[in-house]
């Protein structure tokens, strides 16, 4: 039976193989099942992302761990799966490690760099002891994620080096990327920043947040420059919403047992699967498990 793994090995393989592993944020049973089944079908490693808000929504981190572990067994999942806290606070990271998450992100990007370093240092020691992986962030990612709003600034490469040198597994550096929809006048990713960060951090796997809406050529270029993990959230939500809206607008919920939540949520579930498949193929992680 598959058990949750740290993201370390899958990301080092991705970095060396010039592809990226997708982190797909989960919100409920449908989301989790759709991501796991698609990853298994495509023989791709995968990271399930859980924000603190989503963790609360799903009745706590222990509930999430129980659901994911249950699915790994009952769906016969054989590909590597990491369960990862997304944009975690310091306390959130501790709580998730305690609940059984195999990976956590500590987002100290809004702290002064010294405080970010101090807290990250403590979490490096703890995650190493437990054999879990740790993601840190420098330079806030734009848009809003669980009430944290960032403008899409570019990280300072020297600060990235300081955090990277602490021994984190992976580093999220702001390169003009934002969460959610990109505005019409978005200038695109700053590859100049990415190249400088890469030069300073060596072979550290880099993380690209806000993967929804970044043009494919920019995604591929980012992967060629050392990005080994790409986060996708909004795009799956849009796909789910569109399919659910269509089902109801077509009046299918009023026919027979169409109101049954298993039927009502079916098209949305299929839409998430299709989106995840598209992303895994774009990132190049299919067949890499």
C-alpha cells in the first residue's frame, strides 16, 4: 500500500529530469479523489496542497490525513504522493506535521528576513528529524491566498540564498507571479529574477506559485530554469464551477435522481480530472512515477 512521502525525492528527480511536479490544492473528497486517480492513470508523482483555510473547511488536518491515507489504500494508488501544507503559518506547519502531513510550507515572506530565517531554521531541524519536506518563501506571491494579499513582487536573490542555505527542501521565490486570475496588463514572469535566484541557490528545486493562467511557453521556460514544482488551484476551481453550473442550467438536477449529490458533483469531478491531466502533461511529469 502506498504511504505518503516527502516531496524531496520527487522534486530532485524533476529538477534533474527537467520537468515539474504539480501541486494541486484540494478542497474536499471530490478534489482529492480526482487528483489521485488522474496522477495514478498518468503514472505521475503528485503533491496534494492544503491551505489553512481548506484544512479548516475539511474539519481539520487530521480529517484530511485520514481521508487521503484511506484513498491511497482503497484506490490502490502506487505513485508517490506528498500531502503538503500550502502557505502555512509557523503554528500551522507544526499542527500539520503533528497530524501526519508529509510536507509543509512555511510562508515567512511577510516577516522581516531575520524572522523568516529564525522560524525557517527551526522548521528545517524539525522536518529533517521527521523525514518530511519543507518549502520556504521569499518575496510574496501576488493576489490573495487565505487573506494574505501580495502584489506579485520579485524576490531578492540574496535573501533567497540565505533561506536556501538553511537546508529547506524547496524554495518559492516571487518572480512576478500571482494567485488567481492574471490582470490584462500583467507583464509576465521575470525570468531575469529567476535566473539570478537560480545562480544563487544552485541546485535547490524552485517552486512556482500561481500556476493558473501563466502561458504554456512561460511555464516551459520556468521549468528549464530550475522550477521543479508548480502550484495549481484556481484553474481546478473554475473547471469545477463551470461544469456544475452547466449541469444545473441544463436542468439535469431536476430529472430523476439528478439531485443526488453524487450525480450533481459528477461533472465537476470529471472537469477537475481533465484539468489535472492537462497540467501534468504540460509539466512533463507523466510517466515519471
